[in-house]
C-alpha cells in the first residue's frame, strides 16, 4: 500500500468519525435531521453553502474546463458570485416564510406558499431528477480522484463504493450535522490545496501567473478568448443568469438556507461568499498550466489535468493530501444532496399519503429515502449511460424552472396562482427535457436567426415561456382559486 493511499484512507476515516460524532448531545428528530433544528450560525451556513461550490468540480471540472474550453470556464465563478449577490435580497424572504410556517424542505415551501399538495409533489420529483446526476458526478469524480491519486492502487469503482457507504452511514446517523462538521474539515484542506497549487505551479513552471498566460497565448491563443459560436458571449451571459437564479433552488442549497438560525447569518454569507468563490480561479490557473505541461489530453481526459500535473510535480505524500481533499469535495456535497432529496420526498410525497405519521416515522422514512437515493445514484455511477450525461448538462435548466413560481410567491398577486405555477413549471421542464433528448437549438425552429441568438442557453428560453404560460393560466383560473378559497374559509368557519 503506497503512502498516498494511506493518507487518503486516513482522511476517509476522519470524515466517517466526524460524521457519526456530530450527533453527540443531540436527540435526533426530523427537524434536527433535516435542518439542524434551524440553529446553524454564520460559520456553518458559510461552510455548507461553500461546500456546494468546492465539489469534485473544483478538482476535475474547473481545471478541466480551463484546459479544454479556455475562457468559457469563467462562467463558473461569475454565476456563483451573482447568485450570492441576489441571495442578499431573495434568501431572507424564503427563510422568514419557512420560519413562520415550520418548513423543512423545498417541496414543503412551495406546497405551503401556494396551498397546493400537487405542486409539492411536482417540486419533490423535479428536485430528485436534478439531484441524482449531481450525486453521480460526485461519486464518479471521487472514484477518479482516489484512483489517480493512489497511482492506480484502488479502482474508481471501489473508491466510489467506499465513498457511497461512508456517506450513507453518517447521513443516516447525523443528517445535516454530519455534513456541517465534515464541511469544516473539507474547507480547511481545500483552501490550502487549491491556493497552494494555484500559486506554486504557475511560479514553478513559468515564473509567475502573467508568464503562464503569456505562454498559453503563444501555444493556444484561442483558450483566452470566447468562441464566435457555441460557448460564445451570448451563451456565457445567459448561462450565468440562469445558473445564478438556480443556485439556491438546488435542493441541497435550499436546505442549507432553511438550517440558518437568523436572517443576519444569511446576509453575512451573501457578503463574504463571493470573495471565497474567487479562489476557484486558482483551479483554472492549474488547468491553463496543464495546457503547456500535460498536452494531448482529449475530451473527458481534460478533467484529469489537475491530477496529472500534480502527480508530475510532487512526491506521493503530497499527492495523497490532494487526493484526500478531493475525497472530501465529494463526500460533503453528496451528503447534503441525499439528505435534502430524502427529506424533500418525505415531506412532498410520504407525508401527503400519511399526514398523521409520527415524527419517528417521518425520520425513519427520510432515512429510507436516503438509502434509496444513494442506491439509485450508485447504480448510475456503475452503469453510466448517455441519459445521465444529458441530465447533468440540463440539471440547472430543470431546477431553474422553479424560479418564476418562487419570485411571484413573494408577492400577493393575481399573476401567479397554484395552477399557473404548476403549468409554467411543467412547460419549462418539458422544454428542457426535450432539448436534452433531441439536442435541438433555436436554429432548428428559426433557420435564419443569427448565431448570437442561437447560442442562448435553452434553459433561459424555457424560463421566458414558463413565465408566459404561468401568468396566462393564472389569469384564466383566478376565479376558480377564489371559489376554492371561499369554500375552505366557509368550512373552517363552520
């Protein structure tokens, strides 16, 4: 057993210990399991939200995108920073409503906001569809990182299996508390690894960051500019806006918001998190350096650029530390994802079937859903398939179809009711899924449109149609909603 693998296993053991230990002194119930009894302060909320940024994408996708697609990779820090800016005004509204109505999941939020059980079910399953590909990507990324960093001593499948088991154990025992404590460990290690690599490698090979980009300019100048078509400026702008609004609507991010103990902690994070997100740029520096130092990686191999360059540059013991950090970048996000997805299904599906179920029963069912979700994700991790890749590309497009219903829900307006919200969401989701299956572009419908319009993210187009359908259906059905409300009021009065 090589030293790198030993270090990785030590990190995994510490993560499992912290995840289980997190329940000490706490009596687990549904609220404690799902949102930490809404008692997380600024630091834990910060680390959990940051955990959704520094995932295996930082190790594989971030550097890989810079390696393969150049400047297009900058959409990542751009949309995340914009999401945090928007959250300063949007997230406190969600938190206040959730606090007032004892909401512990995303489906429950929409259900109570629009007084519609059917909408809660729809949101629960859309959240699950969007989550599973992300969980799979994390498990696959974990397998690749551990296998590469251990110099092939452990296979990707075995590494993914061990990771899935660790997550399942500490999530079913500790819920969101295990994720919070491991987020502390993860961010300490990731902060050191990414910043160190992002500074050391450019100076080691090129003498600085500016010389690095000068070298890239000489060898591959197209990597430093936007493409004229495809990953062009219209794609860049529309994807930033789409993903920024969708960031906090991913079930795991939504759950973290609900776990905060005050609006103040959420606003503090909205101010500080953009600065933390800028650290992603260091991963891009590594990807750009790999263009020169590790040439020839084709297609998906570009995602290995950070690991290949690290192994080329450092001794095995340091590669083990990098592999351990990569392990944590998968475990923490996956744990929050499976927990939020499980609680979403419990509140948006099971609780509707069994409205009088006890707290213990709801907790047990939530844990069973954890097992179900991780099992589904693991099967996809093993089998792969094109359908999974398609869904991963469109996950943000899917979850962002909840945005119009969310925003209109902040106001008491006739322009969006439960029927309109559901019609808009289902229309938008249908467009995104159809695009995912057929890969159609706007040019297929309008052959003469310029490429600048054709490159606009389809999810962004679906949002516009979503709003139109939602408002139209709402205006047509307002009379029905008023009659329903009057009947309910009359029944309550009697």
